[in-house]
C-alpha cells in the first residue's frame, strides 16, 4: 500500500548529501520541518523549511534536551491514518500528519573516541532522535523512516517510482533497519557504561557490532559469513588489505589467532598459523631469522598458512617468504620492493597491520540461544608463584626460554605441548584428547624437522600431566626443562622421572586450556 508523503521532519547530525534529499522533496512539494543545525543548513542551501519550535509553538528548553519531545511531533508520527478515533483526535487538535522522518543520532561513538570529558559524553546521548525513530518505525504502516545517508538514493527511487509516495515494503524494510540502529546505539552506550564501571559480567549483556563486509564464504564453502566490528573506540578494523583475493571466515579466524599471538611478543618475532593453531613461532633480533626459524618448526603444516610479523618486511624477507606457498602475510608495513616481489603471487593476500589495535576484553562463544563469556587469558605465569620442584634448578635465561614456550602453548588448541629451543618452537602437539599423544606429536615434529635441536630443549604443557608417561616421552627425546601448572595427584611420579634424568621442572600454578 502506497503512502503519500506530504510532510517531512528532518533532524540529522550527519548532513552529508542533504541537498539531494531536499531537491526531491521540493519536486514533490513536500513540506519540511526541522530544528537547530539542520534547520540552519536547510535554509543556507536555499530551501523552505519550518523551524520546529514555530511548528509546535513551544520553544526548546533545557539546553536543547527537550526539542522534539512534543505531542504535536509524536502524534503526527504515531497516529494511525485509518483509525477513525485517531483521525478525530488529530482534527480536534489541528495536528498534521508527519509522513517522512529523516533522523540520525548525536555521534556518541565518535565522542567517546575523541574525549574523556564525562559531561560532553553524556550530552551526546541522543534522546529525541531515537524516540522519533522508534515511533516512526513502529508506525511503518503509515510512516517512512530513514536513518542512514546510504538509503537516500533508495528513498529518491521510491518517490520517483510512486509519484511522491512510498510502498509498504519499503517502509517495512526501513523500519527494520531503524530498530537495528536504535538497538545498536543503546548497546554502545550500555557497553561504554559497563566498561567505565569495570562491570565485566552485567546481568544483561548486549553484544553489538557493525558489519564491515560480507565474506567469501564461511568455515565451509556452503556456509555464508560476514564480519562485524564491536570496538567502542574504533570504527575501523585496522587491517589494510594491500593485495589478494577476498577474505573468508577461515582467513579471518587464522588472522585473529595470529594477531593475538603476535600481540604477546615483546620483541621482534614471527608466528605462522594454520587452522587457528600456531605451527611455528620465533623471536629473534633479525626479522628474517625469526621468519626462517618459525617456518622450520613445521614446514609441512605451514603450507597455505598465515604468516604474521611485528616488523616491516623488506625485499630480502619477501624473497624468502615467496619460496613457500602462504595464503596470507601480515606485517607492520612493507617495503615497495617487497610488494613488487609479492605482486607475482596472484592470490596472495597482503595485509598491513600497523594500525590494528588488539583490545578484545572478552571471549564469547555461542551455543544456540545461549552464549558463554570469559575474560582474556593474558597471564603466562607470575614469577612469585613459580615452584622449582626438581633437584636441578633453572637459570634466569632458562626461565625466559620456558616463558616463551608456555606463552605459545596457551594459544595452541588443548591438549597442547610445545617444545622450543632458545626462542623458537621446534615441535608443537595440538588438540589431542590424550596429553601423552600431544607429547608424541610434538616430539615427532621436532625429530622430523629439527632433531638436532631436541637435545637440551624446553617443553611446555598447558595443563598438568595426569600420568608420568608424557614426561617420560619428553625426557627420552632430550628435553632438559619442563614447565607445567602442576596439581596432579601423580606429580611426584613426574618429578621422580625428571630427577632421575637430571631434567629441570617448573610448576606455574596456572593452567592454559584453549578449546
């Protein structure tokens, strides 16, 4: 059912492309009502407009807090055009119908990005705008609501197509979008308050997000997927794609895992991720060596993976990387010569991460209509809690090596074992129901690719050893130090094996499951 537009109310913070709307409204002789900055802009552009206080015969008050909150406005929006009682009441009060509402809100999110001034932030919580939008959306049968400048062209097309009217289908679509906007806007405010008050687990948790883009496909080609951003302080992801094909769900999953690990590095380093598991990681003063060492950890699993570097990639490093098939390369900028070298790789995805900010406070996992939330696992161990449980004690340098190994371990899918030498992984056992199987895989990987480095290596376990068989496997392979949480009823058996083999063992008291 088409609805003729006679009167429009415009109240917008974002005034871009306003004139194209004014032109179409003038063409169909639609009266315009507006207020404040929007009214001034409409008059400046040379179009007729009635100021809202003149329309309501009620001056705005309370420093502009009460402006559009008036019965004449909301009756004009909410009245049912086919309801006889509503018609009589509107005629009695000489109220006009408002057929088109164009509103966008005070920029609350932009305000919290720019300032910490509490008073200013509070004053940028829009009240009148969301109230009008909700009213118009509720009454979509009779009223058109536009909340996004991107929809101006759709409105213009509708008016031209229907000779100054809008279709019911269009109004319903815009109403749906409007309710999404009000929910999103309130969610941003709610989450800001929770963050300000350090409330991590509120009684009612609102998850919000703005769609960045649709993805090539989901975890599998038959699944659809999109990516959303829910960062209060940023409106962009901070990942600049320089080259390559469109990203898929799996690409992003591996990218985010890579960036999570990379953000834990305090020094120059490289991590290679495949199917959300690290298959190699290394820290080294030399950027190219950090890459080479990370790759040598598991060259087979690295095939088709994601490489993430916290440094600028030069030509020499690009040449080295180009010898191997990777799907994605992430780095803090690229030399021009490096990009020229990568250009020959047609489908290689190149992403600049220099503006990426990892501010994920919570981890969320959904199961049907319910979801779990937990805070981030940011601790590796605390030195004051370390227990040196074997006869031989580790050196300060060995503790640093052990910390590196355990840090990588906490990003590996459980059960997990990571064997390293110095600050480079040499064997990773991931995702096994049995811890001893993870030990076997880690040892087998190390033997396959870097057997010489197994001697005097360091092994980290994400949880305690329920039996001593895993420790036996590691000791037999040549591991000289094992770091683990401890806490098993059979810890004494593991300690005894370590002592017998003159292997050092550290208990951290911290478990690092990652399912």
